[in-house]
C-alpha cells in the first residue's frame, strides 16, 4: 500500500517529510486509513519536537507512539507492532513514491488554486489570495529542477571553507561563525530596545562593501528612513550631527563604501509573495527579514505551525538565492538577561530553531555600568566556517560594545 511506503519514507528521511507532509490530506487518511492515521500524526510531532534529528527508526516510532498514547490496551499494542512490522518490510521504490508524492502535491496546490479562484471571482477573497498560491507553485517548480551536488573534494573545500563568503564586521563572529554563503539561514533575537537594528546596520553596511550585488533588507517594523540613516552612520562611523554637517561629502563616501548596494524594502504588512518578487527582481547577495514573524501569507491551525512554515520558507529563500538573516523577538524570560539561549526565543516551542543554521541571542544587563555592553551567545551553529574560524568558539559567548551614536557594534578586545 502506497500510504505505508510514504510513511516509511517520512520516518527514514526528514527531507521528504519537510517537502511533502504539509500536502498530505490528513482528513482523508483519517476517514479511510484509521489504522495509520495516528502514525502520520506521530511522525509530524516527532520532527516538530526534535528539530535537529534528520530521521528516526521503526523502533523509535513505536516508542514515540506508546509515550503519546500511554493508555493503549494490549490488543492495540499488538496491532501497532504488527502494523509497524508491515511498514518496516515495505520495499521502497523511491521513483514510484516520489512520483506519487509529487503528483499528489501538485494536485493539492492546483485544487487549492481552483477553490481560491472561485472565492475571488465571487468576491469572498481578494486577488492577493491567488498570489500566495502562485508563489507556492513557483517554489514547487524551482524545487523540481535537478541539482546534483559535486563530489569533488577540492571543489567542496574551495566553495564551503577556503573561499570566503560575506564576512562580519565583528572579528569575533568571523572566528566563531565564519562567512555567510548561499544556503545559510539563521536568525538573531533580543528584547526590544536592545540594539537589533544597530547590529543589522553595523553588519550589513560591512557586507555591502564586499559584494557587487544588492542586499535586500525587508523592514516591517521601525521607520524605513530612520533605518537608512542608521546605515549611513554605521557605514561612515559618524554621529547624526557629523552626518548632517556635510551632506554631499557623506553621501559620496557612503556610496563609495557600500556601492549603494542596500535596498531597504519598507512595508508594514509585507507578504511572502512581495518578498519573493523583490528577490526575483534583485537577485540579492543577502536577504534580511526584519521582523520575520510578522510576514503575511502563512496560514496554519496553530501559531507554532505557522512559525514553522515561515522559517521553512526563509530556508528555501536561502537555498534559492543567497544567505538569509532573520530577526525576531526574545520572550519575557530574556529581560535583563546577559546570555540568551534557544529557550528565550519568543513563542516558538521548537518550530523556529529547527530550521536555522545559526542562532544569535543578544542579551542586555540592567546592572550599573553595563549600558554600553551587549552579550552575544551562539546557541546554534551549523555553519562550515572559514580557514580562520576557531572550533572552540563555535558555540561561544562574547561581550561586545554597542556604540549607538555611530550605529556600530565593536569587539571589546
């Protein structure tokens, strides 16, 4: 039975789960295959709760099911063991299963498009609803393109370690994270009024000096013109007064340093579709999503599943175009805390953290004399790094200086 093969594929491969699970008609399985309905739910819960695990076993599936349904009767346990044995014995024909899943996914999207198009024609929804589904179709078409990865070790070394990507202004971040390259996705988080925009301005103006392609900064929170002025300050290392004292000279210096590469897209209610359109137009060297949680165009039954969809989409942008840096808030547990961990990310469970290659928490202390110090903690780091990256700093902590007057973060030593 094809459903058994799909279930086995999901169990042994998170990659296939990520690509296709959201397109599975769970209600149809519940109505027609009640014996495996709970197993599909179990797989979903397992991967959601364990963001760093890429697969699990049939035995692990049984243990997870028993922990989720501790009141299961002996007869039900025997039925579960028998069912899992059948799934374990399935011989996977990847070609057939892949074709089935791809067809099922395409039909699901086409059906969704037909329903929404009818709603738009009868005035129940706006045209933007169709745009969201068309964007999903574009992502599917992009993913269908064949992309074999080279097995040449020399090429892998050159592209992933020896050849530098975008280097940070903070020396400590180069030593701990290393360059940002295409496919890399990570986010930084902090409490309000900690200095997230200053951090972005400080680093992005430095990135802009290293590339001849635009940097797309999607800003849906702070005033766009105010943010652009912070970029001028960060690029030149000047105060607001110094910036305004000689407008013409400073404009020329800014263009010389950044190559005028920063494209600040400022929209309070931006959607995934409008961002994807900007990416197609600009073919950027870096994408910044500030604040990522506010981006529209994602619908799910629960808030954490909606967040999961947003962060999966951001990862897809990174693989398609260039590195992506996102920004989100830290929860109340981070107030006045120096070293922030994954548990301090606001309202996420594990949905956000699982998709990221790196996570930076920026902490702030209320202690006397600490107003100009920020505390950066790398709570996740799956980046390759560079020749000068230090292994001992991969999950390190550092105190840095925030020089708000010139919109820069600076190494303490």
